[in-house]
């Protein structure tokens, strides 16, 4: 059985007690089929086993679109309410792909307001009712410059002890039972990463954290071998014109968090790292002071 069982929904959230706090946007009768169809329409990309990365991308993209009020509702030529959103994905010939929604006929409690209809291009007849195509999600607050490492902010403040003591299982096995060596390997790797990103700011991959509507940056950490990236250091704004680093991600987590904004173009983070099966992985950047 697929790990993504039907039926499913878009943007349904639960709190720490597993109580539903948002019923979601749209009922999807068969999420596996919908994801497969979207992957086939979009530019070729490795979306992981059973399209799990695509599911994560779509779920949090919809979250951001809701925050930005970019789910567009209108009335079609027959007087029926319809809605659509921009997936942020493109076809091979650079056409945006939209999600088209119909009203959900269900009257059950906590039913989603919409029902997924199909993926559509702007030339699709179902999109003719929209005077303007739905806009893409925007992940920065003030400027796209937030997605780039600012060399003028200097070296980040690093919560070294917190990273070492609270993220042991994320480190290579060689270092997990050697705290002293782990500390020095991490410190040296951070120093190297900062020097590298200062020389080439594009090496820092932007990532999105929905819980705080925040953008963080991911830096490559080479802990054991100079040519092997083991973890990603997560840094974010800290006060005025400063960065802070308070946790590290495994590379599959890092890729998923970065893919919410765009397909990472840095050579240290690629589709080959997404095949790992990580438990309780975070989505996007961590909240300050948490692991």
C-alpha cells in the first residue's frame, strides 16, 4: 500500500495533541493519482519514493498561498463557483501548472470547502473563467534578497552546544559516540562552510519554514571527508543584520525544505539525497531554540 493513501486533502493541520485545527482547502479523492499526474505534467524531477517530496512541496505551497490569500475564487459560465491556485511548477515548455477546484458537495462536519478537479494550464478551458491567472507563492517578506546569504552580516552566532547535544542522531555514526570529536568536527565544518559561502553566497540554499512563515539558509557541513557533505547547517536572521545557527538537518530534510522555494541549484544538494527514510522530519527551517 502506498504511504499516501486516498482519500486525502490539501493543507490540513493538527496540533501537538493531534487535534485538527484546520480542515484544509480541498478534498482529493485519490492523492496518489493526482500526484502522479502532476509529476508527469511538470518538468522532469526526482520527487522521491511515491512522490513524497512532491506531496510535501504541494502541501506547504498551498499553505503559503492561503497565507498570501492567493487561492482565486470566481464563477464559471454556468454560474458555478470554482477556484484555482498556482502550483509554482512549470511544464517542459515553461507553462505554469494550476490546480483547479470545484465546490465540495459534502455536508459532513469539517469537510473541505473545495474538491480537487484537475491540473490545468492557462489554455485549458476550465481556466477561462479567471480574468487573471492565480499568482505564485512568494516566500520572502520584504525582498528576494532574503533568499541570499548577506556577506555583510558577518559570521553567524552558533549555538554549538545545543546542536551537539540535541541532534546526536543526525550526525554520522562515527561521531555519535564521540562528543569531543563531534564538537571539533562541527566547529571546523562550520568555519569552512562560512568561508565558502562568503566567497560564493549562492552555496547557501534558501529554505522555508511554514510554522513561523520564515526563510532560513542551509549551508553544507563536511564533517569527516572534505568532498562529502554530511549535514546542512540551518541559519536565519538574528536581530539586526546578523545570522544565528541553532540546528542541523539531514540532507533529505534539507532538500525537502529547500524545494519548497525552488529546486536547489547548488552542487552539494541534489535529488540523490532524498531517498533516505527519515522519521519525524521537520518541514522547512526550525523555530529558534528548537531542535
